[in-house]
């Protein structure tokens, strides 16, 4: 009978070392899938940083969107673009290279939104939000992998997070229609940060256990949205605290 070579016994990606106790699939295949997702996610984040940096540093870009009617119209189009792109992305998520083109369009449009949000924000606040977001994402990701290895399952979070995000949307609409001041904005940002921390754990758990190998686009989009929304939520908190 074939046995695991001695030098592979302590390899976390070895067949004898499943990601969670009830794992039936090949750990090597699941690890390859995970690496693919994080490679795509890293590229998305690099694109976001690059586009946002251009929007922030090239002041005429931000001024165009904030001071002209054409800029405002274009800004509205950019805001709704990610929602529009998600529809064809759902149907073509397995069609290469259309799926990557749509994913790129989705990422660039969100990167513009992030850049325009940061363009009128204090640099110190942006840096604090970036550092805290990175620390939270890395720590929660490591925690989820650690917890999954010990048999913990976070699938139960799904209904609670769905209800929480619905409440958050209603809260945001109320805040737009009836502004409640800085304290309300800070509370909103704190609640949103907690909710998206939960989504990072939930979606990472799904990445480890539930996403099929064909759903790499959906997995990348889910984690990307979690990170971007967490960053924007923290940015809201720090801006309100200024």
C-alpha cells in the first residue's frame, strides 16, 4: 500500500492532513482551489489600490466628479455598474475569458468608488483604516482556518448575517432621509464593521468547505466585497470620530 513519504507527514497540504475533520475530498485539490481564490483576490486588491491611488493623488479627477454635472452623472453610473455586472457574471462565471473581463470591470468600478470616497478624506484616517482592515482580515482568516481544523462550523451565521445586512440597509436609508448626526454615523460604521467581520469568517468557511471548484469567481467576489465593505465601514467610523 502507498504511504505518505516521511518529508510529507507534516505538510499541511498533504493528503493525510485534511482541512477539517469530516473532509472527504482531496486536500490537495481544495488547497489548489484556495490558492487560486487568494491569487485572484490579491490581484483585485492591487487593482483597487492602484485605481484608488490615482483618483486620490490626481486631484482633477476627484474635482471632476464632485463639481461638474457630467461628473455626477458618471459617478452614478459607476455606482450602479457593479450591480449590473453581477447579473452577466452570474451566467458567465464559467466562461473564460469573459468571466475575468466582467470580474475586472466589477473590480475597477468599485475601486473608483473607494478612490472617490478616500479623495476627500484625511490621509491619516485612510492609513488607520487600511492598517486596521489588513490586521482584521488576516487575523480572522487565520482564525477561521484554525477553527475549521478543529471541527468548528460557521454555516449557522448565514441567516443572522442576512438579517443583519438587511437592518444595516434600512439604517442607511433612514440616515440618508433623516440625518441623525455624527454619533449615528459612528454607530452605523461600528455595526457595519462587526457585520462584515462576520461575513469574512462565514465566506472563508465556505471557501474551505462548500464552494465547488467552478465557483472561484463567486468566492473571489464574496471575499473582495467583505474586505472593501469592512474598509469603508472603518473609514466611516474614523471620519465620524475626527
